[in-house]
C-alpha cells in the first residue's frame, strides 16, 4: 500500500491539469468565439491558433493527469502558459483602456506565471509514484 505522501504528486497533477483540460474542452466547444477573443487580443492567425491551443491544452492536460511523458508534457505546458501569459494577458492588460479588463488580464497573467512555476516543479521532479511513467519504468 502506498504511503499518503505518495498521493500528493498525483493530487498536484490533477489540480494542475484541470485548468488545461477544462480550457481545451471549452475552446473545442466554442472555437469561433475563442478565435474572436484571440483576434481581439491581437493573436495572429487566431483561427489556426484556436486549434493549436485545443491540442496543446487537451493533450498536455491529459498527459499530466495520467503522468505520461510527464517532463515533456509539463515543459510544453509551462512554455505555452508563459507565451500566452505574456503575449495575450499582459499585452491586453498593458494596452486596455478599460481598467477592469486590464485588472482581469493582470490576474490571468500572474495566474499563468504561478502555473508555469508549478509545471517547472513537475519537470524537475517528475510525476511521482502513481503515474504511467513510473509504472513503465518499473517494468
């Protein structure tokens, strides 16, 4: 039986991946409105970037959830989170005439920084004992 401490990385992965899976799903269900949001934020090729976002967020989120190729998945999601934080949220916050939109985007920007930090911990320390990667390594 695993020690209680062995479950903490799994819980952490569940919490980290939940945002990506949910966000990717929402984009998948509403690609047109997501593309409009991206375009309003100054994202180039917004229609294409919606599908890139869907793939990165859903595939990366599921990989983090189950602990599959965790270091690669976490590194890609960390990079994705930093790029979207700087290119979209910070850019909108700095250029918005609406104070509430600027404030909201600054919150999202800092949220992205924090998530990237958590993902970098996963890159450094791996998925933990309860993961596909650990099970494959044991065989």
